[in-house]
């Protein structure tokens, strides 16, 4: 049976971190684009814009956030726990 070494687990943590960061950046960039469109639409600084609940919901995609959590952050968390909470 193959077992993970500390080195292979460390690389798995690094790999999963950067995958999660890439997906997070995509979600964040989309959010920033939508906010920027409201800045241009209302011609106000972003700190002064007050959106209706319906518009607020459109800022973030719950499906994208769930995918980030389930497919990228949870595997990262599991790899971190295997590396840092157990002896290899």
C-alpha cells in the first residue's frame, strides 16, 4: 500500500492552494466587474452605492461559491489536516 510522505503531502497542499486561489480570483474578478458596472451606472464611488436586495444577490454566484468550497477549499483543508494534524 502506498502512503503519503510529508513531502508529497506538502506538494499536494501547495497545488490545492493555488488551484483554489485561481478559482477564487475568478469569482472575485466577476464580482469586481459587476461592482464597477454599478459605479459607472450610478456615477458614484463604490462606497456610496446602495443596492437593492435583488441587485446584491447578483453580485456573487452561489453556485460558483459552492463549487469553490466543495471542489477546491475542502480538498485543501483535508490535505492540510493530513499534513499538519497527523504524523507521517
